C-alpha cells in the first residue's frame, strides 16, 4: 500500500473502471449535505464523460450494513466497496475550516476558507494518494458545493489519469 501527497495537476497512470464517490467527514456538513456534495461530484464526473457508480448502488451498500458510515470508512472498507461495486477507483475525504480554531463551527460560512483533503484509491495497483486544496465559503451551499465538486472532479481526473471515458448515457 502506498500513500503520498500529490499536488494538483499531478499525473498518475490511467485507471479503467467506474468511479466510486464516498463521503466527506466534516463537522460543517450534516449527512444530507454530505450526500448533496457527493451527488454534485457524481454529476460533474458523469457529465465529464466518466463512468460512475450510481447513487442507488452506493446507498444500497450502506442500508444493508448499518454499522458502516459512508463518511467514516477505513482503507479496508474502501477496498471492499470497490470490489463489491466493481469500481476501478474511489474518492473520499474530509472538509474542515482552514482556521483550525473554527472547526467547531457547525456550518459553511461565506468568506471562510475550507481545506478539502481528498483521498483517491486505485484498485489496479492497490494505492491510496492524497491531495489537499482550499475552497472558499459562499453565500449559498449550492455555490459552495458547485465549487467544491468542480475541484474534486478536477483532482480525481488528474490523479486517476482521466479514468475510463464513456458517453454520459452509458453510466
């Protein structure tokens, strides 16, 4: 198993297969908001021509096993989910205020910066890579989710070397 910090735009070997988007641990997002962020990321990947694991397939895994939390998974859990869902790679992470003193603030606030730590698992070489980037809080969660999802989708695309490209109707 390999873990390393990857800068934005880093190129890694191509990874075929579906993308699995898992949760983001954060005190600033509740479960519903986390799901909205995940769905926004899935939408960005899908409209970008990537093959994705559909939301209902993902949710079914967690309804059947109530002990698993989509926002708090071990690396072993991520490996198992990729195998169960026939995914070539998965992404998950955490989101926290850039100013650690504000980590107890229960919501995303306009004008604050948030650090997203994104972990990407590639099944082909059983590797985990990590990248971090900052996203500014916006006046609406919709705007924040859109910005954050765009950054996540770009990071996933760079780190996965583009993934399997398909037309959106094939996913």
